């Protein structure tokens, strides 16, 4: 498969900045490659994941995908608790693009330690068949994304979750939550009752097969240079690849 580069993923955005010395990428003033170091307790709290939830995931052998995993240690922590979890992030390629930088080394070490559980991939085009995942979680990824890309991710989540599956996506601003809600009502009206929004957290419980419209409409906000231009993660569609060559 073709590799997917975080640098290529962002290069068409004039407002993206690349720090070649440190291997950092900023977008709209947001440090995309780890805007903040979050304690695991904060991640779990923000996504409403407690010990009971983790125990249910472990006992049910649920397949979990963490979008924008980065170096959060969320996936390895869940794996240690007996959960079948994987992480996906386009910026793992920083280990390849900027191999001799602090961030590149950090990414490389994280990949080496957890290489069987991590995927270099684009959250807008998840490398999973329809209805194959039990749970999708994400912490602050949508904070870095343009609303159009966020809507792509929501659509992918609807596609890949099994019936009975759930998503916990944290990091929505009130403006984004409003647009996501409108998007769901317009395109997936039967699903709107399965979404809840509270304190920046979107929780979705898939109750049945999704009724897909002939064409998914994103409305006027599809133009990334107008209206809700609050993020930049756009670029050519890339094919994610699994596994890494480091030993």
C-alpha cells in the first residue's frame, strides 16, 4: 500500500506551519502534533470512560479504535487492562518525515513500543469494512480539524461501527456541535436520537443499520476557505498502511 504522510496531508494549507528542527506541525495556531500533554485520568474523564466501561469492553472482547491516538498512551493502557484496542494517527509519519527531531524520536519510540497496535492512517478514510468496530474513541482530534473533515469522520464512524457499537468523541466547540447536529438531522434523521452531546463530548450508540442518503450533503461549510474555517486537516486521500519496519 502507499504510505500516508502527515506532511503531505497538511502541505496544501497555507496556514499550516512546519517546524523542521523539532518535527512539530501547527495548524491555525494549534500544535497538531500534541497540543497538550493530557493525563490519562483527564482523557478518561473527558470521554466518560470509567473502570466499569473498561471492564465491559474487556469482557465482551470489543474491538476499539482510538482516532488521533498520538502518543497519549491510551491504547497501551487499555491493552494492559485486557481491551482489544488499536490507535490510528496520520502524524505517526513524523517519525519518518523528521527522524532526527525530538517529536520524530518520540513518535518513533512510541511506534516501536506499540507497533502491533498502531496504524498510520487518515481518520476520514478508516481502513475497516462496514460494521466491524465495537467502539471508536477520540480525544481532542476534532479540535484540530476543519468542520468539513469532522463531518467526514462522523460519516466514517457511522459506517464502521457494528450494530450495538458506540463512539465517544471529545473536543467539540459549541459551534461545531451545532453544525454536526444539523448534519446528522439532514443526512441521517433516523440516527439523531442515538446521539447525545454534553460538555464537548459526542456519544453515539448505533441501534441498527444506518439508512444512507443517495448523497451525503455537508451544506455551505464544505468550502474550507469560507464560513467555519477553524481547522485545516485536509489534503489528498491517502492509503493507510499497517505495521512498521523498526525492530
